[in-house]
C-alpha cells in the first residue's frame, strides 16, 4: 500500500489556485473575464499567506516537542510552497505583461507607465496628484535602526533608491512612499484623443512624484513592495472566557500582526532587497518576488469602457415564479418542497420568504443562522421589520467567520437595537449550518416552514456562488430544524435524537460513515455500489481512508472537488475505483451533494459541510435528506451534467497536473452553461 496516501492540503490548494490562473490564460475566455480571474488568483493567494503560511511560519519557530506532534515538516513544506508560488508568479507576470496588456492594446485600451505619459496629460495628472493623493502618500526617508515606519497590512508602497544630487555622499539612501489605493481608485482614466482609452495605475502616479517629494536627491530606481501580516486569530481552540470580547481585541491586532511575507518587484536589485530585510527584520522565507504591481485583486474594478463584447454573455438569473408569483408564500409551501439553485435561479424567493414572514400576521417567530451577510441586506431589514411588528426574531451570529467577524458583530449590534434576540458563537465551536425557520399560527395549530441551504444568507455572493437551497414544510425536517435552533439558544442537548437531519456534533458523522459502510457491504456481495460526492474540499484523513477502503471493496466513487482534494485518485490497490475532477468557471462552485447509490434507491443529502476535519469535528453543520422524487431527480441530473463537463473540468491526480478533462470524439460540454439552460427548460415546462 502506498506510503504517501494524502496530498498536503496546502499543496492541493495551490493547485486549485493554479486552475484559476489557467482560466486567466485561457484565450477562449473573454478578455475582461481573464482579468477577473487574475484578480481572483491574487485575492486567493493573499488570504492563503495571511492565514495558512502565517501558521506554518509560526510552526517553524516553535520548539522541537511541538514540531514532533506534527505529521509534516513545516520547513520542508514552506520550501515547496515557495517553489510553487514562485513558478506561478512568473507565469502570472508573463501572462499579464506578454499576453493581457497586448490584448488590451489591441482593443484600444492602454495601461501606461509614468514614462509614457504625453504632454497633454501631465497637467491633468499633476492636478489629480496634488488634489487627491498628496495627503496620503506619506513619504519617509529611511534610516537604519532610527527611522523604520510601520507597514500596514497588504498596503502598497514604493521603495525609492536615492543618491545625493551633488554626489557628495557616495552611499545610497532609501525612502518609502505609500500608494494610497485604500483611499483612491487604483485606475485613473486619462484624457486622450478619443482614438483609444488610456489608463494609469495609482502606483505610476506615485513613481512620477518621487523626484519632487525628495528634493536634493537623484532617483536611481523605485520598486513596489507589500507586506502581508498574519491574519489568523487563533481563537478556535479557546474554550473559556468572554469570547466576543476576545474577538473584538483580536480584530484590533489583525492589521498589526507579524509579517507572513514581503512581496517585492522581482526586478529589485540585491542591495535594496538586503536593506529591506535588515530594516524590517525579515527572514529569507518571508520574501516572495512578484511583478511590477501587487494587490492585483483591484482588477475587479478595472474600467470596462462599455465594451460588453469583452465580457461573458450574460446569463440573467431565472425568476423562480412558483414562489416569486405565489399570492401566499406559505400556502404555496404546503403543496410541495421547492429547490432553488442560485445564481442560476434568482435569490428573490429567499428574500421574499423573510419579507412575507415579517408582514404576515399569522407568523409568530423567525429564526436564522447568520454566518456571512452582505453590507446591505434586505433579509436583515426584514428581520428588523419583523421584530418591530411584534414577532419573536432570533438570530444566531457566528462571529468567528474569518474576515467577516467585524461585519457580523456590527450586524449583531444593529439587530439587537431593533429588538432582535441575538446569540453569538460558542467557544471552541463554529456554527456553519445554513438554516432558517418560520413559525406560523394556523387553524390546525402552529406550523414550521424552513429554508435549508448549502450557502449563506448573502444577497451579494448569491449572484456568483453556485448553491442549493430547499424550502419545506415537511415535518420530518422542520421539527428537527427547530430542534437545532433550540440547542443554539439554550446549549442544552436535545431530548429527542435527530432521525432525518444530519447535524454536526450529533449524528452527522455516524450517518455518513454508515452510508459508506453500506455501499462497501453491497460491493462485497457483488451488487452495484456507487458513491458520488460534490464538495468544496476533501481533507479529513478518516473519510479519505474510508473512501480508499470502499474503493478496495469494489465501490465506484466519483468526486467533484472545487478546491482542496487530499485524496489521491486512481492508485493501484488503493483508489483504483476513485475518479476526481474539479470545475472552475464563471460561478464559484459552492454546493455540497452526497449521493449513496443504496441499491438503486439513493440516499441523497445536500449540506453546508465539506469533508474537512474542521467541518466534521469542530462545527455545527447540517446535511438534509431529499425525499421528494422530483427534487431527487433534479439533483441526480445536475450531478451528471457536471460530471460530463469536458471544457472547465480538470482531472485531479497525484501529480497535481490539472489536465483539462477532454475525451476524444465527445461533443463539448460546459456544465455551468448546460445547468442554466436545463433549469430554464424545467421552469418553462412547469409553466
């Protein structure tokens, strides 16, 4: 049996980010879509360094006893990470400089350097700099051991290499100047002759200003730099004390945490790089070369100049008329369950669920789990209105949702001010379930109506995250959803067990293990046995080993993993019957689907949970079974559409090769497009 049974999660994640970069390189994608993938890649990598790499750097510095408890060598892993990231960054720079910039010029869009500015634009730029930028650039002449400014996390700076203009001092001087992209747009459109569009980046305006910011010096060169700081809050393992207050204090420290990397222009000379290392007390493992520009996630805001032909053809969200046009939302739910698939379906039916509940005189209570929510939210406004109308409104807010802690605390305070009962995180345990429930007083007694989802109640991400959500009045599920909320509110174990809903910390693991074991037993009896999984990440060693055992027992296993996949498919005598693909396309694949063949009557679950150790063992997650035949068929069809993708699907393998899944003589199949038109036809057939 192979000794190396797992791919390290961070190497697998870097392979996922390479798939994003492949989409930026794909000439079949429209130009602005390629720029968007460049931005996604950059944003992903930044978070990876702020959290994952920061953790490994800290492990390198701990004592031998702590390291001995690890199943890997953090120093060796960091070397591999550096090698992979450096290779990807070289490809990133090549793609930007040699492919995308020429392609932009071909379409009449030029991104200028400061040396390319024409005389007619100089006055415009000087006025803009003096009026908008001068208060923010913060020029500082650096002096070792005397003047060392604090570099803000992820802020952009230029390091200027200076020399006395009269050459009276032979040695170099250095200065640092901030690029104020946190205050101003990164891209400035310049006046021109109308024949093309000219854009200059804020960085170049700062470069142009260096000579008069430091009179008496000759500017030898300038290079861009950025410091990424440790963003991990280290609160997951705290089991006592005032957790909310700890998070508030940790948030104030996030931007002043220790450095996890210094990103610098790879054209920087060795002497300047050495000066920066000594000035900011950095180690070699902290240094990562990039191109001329950093924080390229700002390309999300690159101007499009109305050139819609350089964008993807729109796929307008499909109105889910059975619910959006229903005269009475809750009466409609009594007829059957309804499943929606944003962003293919519009999110309006979810919003209407809460807005009608807020106004319905028969509704007595609304409960919801908030993990991430947008800065503007009609759902949150509906909850405030419901409380004002005298309904009992309860919201459980997970304040440990990474990078959303501050926003969640702010929403919690605002909801409390409007009479909503707010409950916050459990110490040592995240609540990641995506649940909402409405209680309604009816002639035959109180009834519960639930919405169960794979994604957050976030109207913004619902436009780009591919998720699944189900509305139901089925008592088998609604009673148990209410039981979850009772536990979240009281922290008392439920009197009755969960028989239908799978809930983390209760029965979720037991049921998943049992389903895998059932398929193994069928395979041993010579019966057809299959497991089909769709998830964001597969990392948990126990579950990977169970899938290996199932494969060796004869179970055919198909996996669609968008991001991390630590399982190694296709290995003889271990995972021969396991195939795995990953799909990266216009929408972020976020839904989790678990299908166990069960002799032709499959057990099908949708879930908030990935098969990662943190989800399976340290979170309140839910997986909900599908009982209605029409919805079950829908999910089975959607999975098959994705499995047949041969345009945006890559094979996952030990080599992390990211080969496009293209079968000979097969017609092109792009699953996200096919999903959209499949759902469109279904709605048309339903009238």
